[in-house]
C-alpha cells in the first residue's frame, strides 16, 4: 500500500484510469482495476471485497449488459488460496503483472465454465419436470426426485434409503418406487436381490 499522504492522488489516478474506454481491452482493464485497487489498500478492511465488486462491475461494463450469469467475485472466493498466493507474488515482485493477468483470465474462464455447467443442470431439471408435469406425483416422490436431480444423494437409491429420507414405511417406499418405474422415471439397476437399487431415467435418455 502507498503512504497515507499519497492515497488521495493514487485513488484519483485509479478512478481516472478505470473510467477510461478504448485504451485497453475491457476484460484486461477489469483485471488491472482489481489489482490496482487492492494494492492501494485504501481502507482498513474490506479492500478485497470492494476489489472483487469493481472487477465484476468492470466485466459487466465490458459486456454492455446489466445481466451476467457468472460471478468473478464468487469464483475468486472459491479459489481464495490461489488468489492470495498470486496477489502476494505480484505485489512483492517487479512491476510486471503478466502472471496476475494470466491467472485472472484463467479464473474468469473457470467462472464462466462453472456457470455453464450449473445452468445446464437447471435446464435439465426444468425439462425433466416439464416432461412429467402431467403426473400426479406425491410429496415423497417429488422430494426424492429433486434430490436425485440435484445430485444431493449419496450412494445408490434403495427402498430403505427412500423410507428413511421420506419418513415412511418400507412398504410405502416400495410402492412409491414401483409407481415411478411404471411411469419410466426410475429403472432398476442390474444387481438384484437384497441389494436392489434404482437409478433415475432422465427424459433425454428415452428412446421415444
């Protein structure tokens, strides 16, 4: 951080540079703005949060849109160790910020990819429920299907787990499962006997 007596001048220079347009690729400007602000360290606390917000603002500005489905700030929080490592190396070394810029762009790519994956899951879930909207499924069935769709389920689905999670009897769990099999929503896994388990048959897998 610069000496306190230079803080006003540094912030004025920062604001002038970050509000310019056309002199540098806007995504690179977002990367530089984040690094510059967090290095100025103008507040006792919260500099990192503000720097992340500035980066998100600059990225939104670069896209000329108020809507973005990814968050650079959230991705940086997920990679906080790598973030602090690269930040420390950049601030302690020379004025060369190439490594920081490369990391920022890579992090941005991961933020976008992660959001695409999340959106794909949301769309798939929406398609699933649209496909079976005509069925009168009970609350237990909806609960368990949502767990399977969200990946919020450990191990294989069995009637015992169904009964435990939905707080119903084993017989009721079995009836719920058989009903979903009849509707083509669940399929019985190859292994049978006492270890009988079931899997979700997503609409995209249907042959029809």
